[in-house]
C-alpha cells in the first residue's frame, strides 16, 4: 500500500511553528541589539540566515511591524525602528493608564498563588538590589510587572502592555543607564503588593500607576546623568 504524505493539518502546524520560531528569534535579535536600530531587513538575507523560505520571514516581519519593532517604508524596505525620546514619553503615559487598570483588576481577583508569586519576586528583587546586580534587578522588575498584568486575565490589556514593553526595550537597549534608585523602586513594588493583598482596588490602581510614572522620571534622570557624566 502506498505511503500517505503529511496531512494538510500537520503541514499547517509545521508552518505555524516555523513562523513562530522565526518571529521569536528576530524579536530577540532586535531587542538584544544584535540587529542595530535602523538596519534594513531583507527577506532573502534573513531567509538564508534562518535556512527557511521567504514566506515565514515575510509573515514574521508583518507581525513585528504591528508590534512596533520594525517599520515598512514604501519602495525602500523594512527597517528596525528607532524609538525617540518623545515616543517613549508617550509610551510611559499609556503604560501608566494600563498599570492603573491592571492594579484595580488584580486587587479584585488576587489568588493566594498570585500573592505568593509576587512576594517571591519582591524578595528576589530586594536581594538583587542589595547585591547591586542591575541586570538581574531589571529582569525581575519586568517579571514583576508582567505577573500583575497577566493576572488581570484581560488579553487586550496584556497585549497592549506587552507592546509598550517592547517599545521601551527598543529605547533602553541604547544603553540608558546611571543611578537606578532601586531602593525607592522596590518600596513602590511592596506598596503595590500590599494593596493587592488587602483587596484595595483604588490603592492598587494608584500605586501601580504612580510606580510607572516614577519609572518615567527615573528614566529621564538616567538620561540627564549620562549627559552630565
């Protein structure tokens, strides 16, 4: 009996997996700085680099454009987007509104498991702060924020927040540094956790929003520090 080839469903799943792999790797290369801001991305070059056809590359670039990581310029091509200071200030304002909504929603429905996760993250943040491990603190800081946002169960809010996260990474990968004021930042984290634990919807909303706006000011202070140093 003749052997049957792969079904259409399995082929589609393989194509989806390939597309997802290409998109994830391209996103990581852009956010890590492996691919420079302003770099032109060509389908043929990327297809050869990943060992795939141009189809998954084209789909990945379309999705990255929707995510705000690349821009498509008519008759010129696709380029890694550069986020300006004006852009990132607007992103912070949007992010603050999302944080306010997230804080309120999570305070309404926080589970013991979530509270345990947030307390654990806070302890690890505090340890990283005391060890002056800036890279670990920043990574855990992202995890802390995302844990709260994902706990809302609101997929639209999660998607919008993750979009702001990617845009901030595009900006900060340029090496924005300087005094991080991690002590104040982590005290703000603890205030958020306490409000959530107490079911204080208004307090959690205000604490997460204020923390985000304080992060905006810390970023501006960091830029000033770099200019003066």
